[in-house]
C-alpha cells in the first residue's frame, strides 16, 4: 500500500495522498468483501488476499514475468479498441489473468457457490503495473465473467478510503449534471461530438429529483466552481471527453473552452466548508478513456479520484460510442434508486443487463460496451 501511495505522490510531484489506518471490517460493515492485491516482481506475480472473517492473509505466486503480463494487457487493450474482436479472443486473453490471479483462490473465494448463498459478494482489487489498465469485471473464468459472480471495484489502497456505514441513495442526493455535445475544445483536441450527452443529462435529471444541469457553453471552469461552492452536491456527473495518462499534464477533462487538468481538479470541485464537509459521494466521468499505448495510464484514474476528493469514482477505461454510454448511465442511476444496492452492486446489475442482452440494442452484450466502466474507491 505504501508503494501505491508513493507512486501517486510521485505522479503529482507532491504529497497529495493522505493515508489513514483502516480496518477492512469498518470499511464494509456487511463483511462481504475480499481484497486482492497483485504485486508484479521481475520473475513472478505475487497475489495476496484478505478474506472476510479470516484473520490471516492468503497468498500465492504465479511464475509469470512483467513482460508476459504487459503482453496480455497490451493485446487486450488493442482488442477492445478494434472494431470487431471475437468473444473467443477476449475470453482467451482474460482467462490468462484469471489463471494468474483468481484460480489459486477459487476455494477461498467460494467461487463455485451462487452469489446468494456465499458470504463473499464483492472483490476489491489493488492492482499493480499494466494490470490497472484492464477492467477486472470481464476477466473470464471457466464459464462466466467475474462480474457475473461478484460486484467489483478497484482502489489505489485501503488507506485512502474512509469508513462508511451508509451507502448512497439517489432519493436524497443532490447532483450536478454537466456535459457537452460539441465545443471548440473538442475541435482543438480533434475529438468527435457527443450527440447523446443531451439525452443522457435529461434522463438523469428525471431520475435524480434534486439536480442542477450545467451544460454546453455554460460548462466552463468558473461556472462549475461557483455551483460547487454554493450547493452541497453528493453526486457530480461529467459527460465530456477526457483522457487518463501516467503524465498528469496529459490527464484532463474538457470544458467548453479547453482542458481542465487533474492538477486543477481539486480547485474545480473544492466545496464550501460552511455548507458541507467530507467527500463527494460519487464522481462520474462518462466519456473518458485511458491514453492509448500507455501501460500506466490508469494511474491517471486514481489521480482523478484522489484529486477530486470523491469517495467513489465511476470512469471508463476506453471511450464507447455515446449512445450506449447514455443508456448505461441511465440504467446505473436507476439501479441506485434501490436503497438496498451499493454502488458496486448497481454497476454489476447494469453490466449483467448488457451481458444478457436486456438493452435497447442486443448487440451491446459485447464487453466493448459494458466492461470499461470501472468503480474506483469505495464500493458501498
């Protein structure tokens, strides 16, 4: 964990991470969560697991080198960004990750039991190196994706998470809904328009009763800062182009006029302490992607989550056509209307809807459409 935090501090060139001593039982009062660490060493992949209701740690090593792991993650990144990879190609590559990380823990994780009959319902990953660029939800086991059995999330480290006794409820949340369909900044960055952002924000405004929208040419830095300073938002939803990179100067989202880099995100979302203290419950970045070819690009997602001061961040590892993204986001927030579902469980249910072809377009069962959406930080 200390190495992960040091890497984040190095990313920003300042000590931005504020570690605290934590106990997994206080992070998850339900006691349904297994934590899995992966550590890439020069001749092997070490995996450590903390299981609920067991005091010690489980551990195994897979004889695979960082070069081999990087080869698989690079192949998967290329497959997911190509036009039509076969499911067999994707499952074959992700099954290698399953064999290295999950297979030796199958009995401990109670993987062959149904979700309803098992104590372990969540898998939280603290990943190393290029493994962070791959969504854990679509790691394929013997006959199913990991998300079909568990709710999943990733975090840079448990030391960055606050204890949480209640999960987010849309019914009493206040949300800031922002986004852009077309702008000068898109043209400058040579990024295409996002025509379905309009319908995405309208749909979310219907779901979240206490919401404010700031979109198109009003979505500029000063307007956002003023809104966040004047209203205690629990949810901030941002539907615009952005990029995650291992270089903080190339990790940004676009407002109407230009880039807002990750270094400036804390200023953008700084809240008025008189109105409300504590973290934003959920930050959603619905049209962002990791930088192509950057094996450490997902470091930028962790940077966004920390700099925003968000308890949970939902982001995409690659950019999906915005029509299916709009449907995905609408379904996600609708799931959160159920106060019994955590954020990770809501995300899982939407992904299963897509896998089972219960969507507007049945073609969206392909992992390209549902797998990139990843929860970072707290899973409750």
